[in-house]
């Protein structure tokens, strides 16, 4: 008989997925969920590569979440019935903001930004998301950023810069801002807002319900913009690689990754958990070695080490007695 372990409110964490016999989800550290989310998103850069060449950005995001909702909606009702609807409706303003920032805008803006800026610029700006999250959390009542977390975030950002530039200071100095960078910065801010609000939502409804409700609320707007793009812009050949890529970004990079992220943030807090996003370039480099035949360079290993050091510094728990709620989570 599987065990339902309650972490927040009255909603069991087992609503995420069926728990194997004898496994208690509370015994799995939140760091594991956040690292898994980063791993799934890293695979998105490798597996989902062919998609950007054949599908427009909002159209791609629309199809991605259609696949995700086809799994999330029946899964949520099967695991929770209708019990989540009333508390979700009571917090509809924050759920709507989560839908717009995390589902509608973030990925669409990233796809748009990559058409106007370099992958290096985009990766560096995305690496600053945890720092933005610290300040968004503070603005929403989560407490001022500590020096330790700012230092750890800076170490992480240095590691990301070292990885994407392959250790070349000349490459970093040669970067020039453009409109794509502004889009990427807006995307990073959107994800920071989503992360902070998901931590608050996880105190009232399950991560599964929060992910599903925000996805469903975003789907009409995605259909409006994405459907228009798919109807008016040229679409490339729908090959087996495109179909498999859509399935991956819909199931792994959306369903699994968002559930893991919302679970980890709900337990660890936005201020400590957001730093795990910087594991994405580390995992991307590691996946690209067997999948694409790329070489793993010593400078990338050094950058990865810096990222892991920064993640450890930021995610280390505060001393007991200094907090009563998850750090970086706005007060209810």
C-alpha cells in the first residue's frame, strides 16, 4: 500500500504520480527534484533542437502544452478528483500570473530571443535568473537576500559564463547587447516570478494541481497566439525527429520537469531552490557528449564545478530558529 505523505495543506505529495510500494516521497530530498527538473530541461536543448527549425515559437509552445495537458488533466482528476478546484479558484490571481509568466511567456520569449541573439548571451542572461528570483522573493515578502546566497549565485553565474564561453575571456568581452538579450531578460524575470509564486501555491495545493491549473489557464492564450502562427507562418516537414521532439518537450520538459520543479521549490523555497536552474548548462554539456558526439572540455568541467559549488552555497539550510516558513516564499 503506497504512502501519502502530507507536506502542505491537505494535499498529498503522492498526487504527483503513483508512488512505488514502500517509497515515501518525503524521504527524497527536494534537491533531487530540482536537479531532475534541470536534467529534463537540459535534454530539451538536445532532443528538441530540430523543432525550432520547423515550427514558429508560439506555435511550438502551444503544441508543447497541448501534449502536456493531455497528460496533466486526466492525471490530476484521477489522483485528486475535484478537491483541488476550490482552493485553486480562491487563489486564481496568483495562478493566472503563474500561467502567463511560466507557461505562456517564458518559453515563447526564449524561442524568440534565440532568433535575435547568440546562445552564449541567452545562457548568461538565463544564468542570472536565480539572482532575480532572490529579489522577486524579497519584494513579495520572502525576506531580503542574504550575502551568502548572493555570493553563491555569483559563483554559479561565473560557472555558467565559463561553460558557455569555453573559458574564453575574449568571447565574453566581445559580447554585445541586442534586442534578443532584452527578450531573454524579460523571460528570466518571468521565470523568477513563476518560481516564487509556485512556492506559495505549493503551500495550498499539490504541485500536480498547481502545474495543471496554470497550464490550463494559459492554454487559451497559447492557442490564440500559437494557432495564429501555425496558420500564417510556414511549417517545415513533420519528420519522426520532430514528433519525438514534441513528445519529449511535452512530457519530460513540461510535465515531469514542472512537477519536479514545483515540488522542490515548494519544499526548499524559491530563494534557495532557484539556483538549481544553473545546472541546466552543466547537464546540457554532459548530455551532448554521448548524444551529439561533442567533446567535454576541461574548461567546461571547471565551470561545472563552480556551478555545483554555487548551488551548494545557496541551497545550504539556514541555521535553525531563524525562519518559520520556506525561504523566498511570500506570506499567505
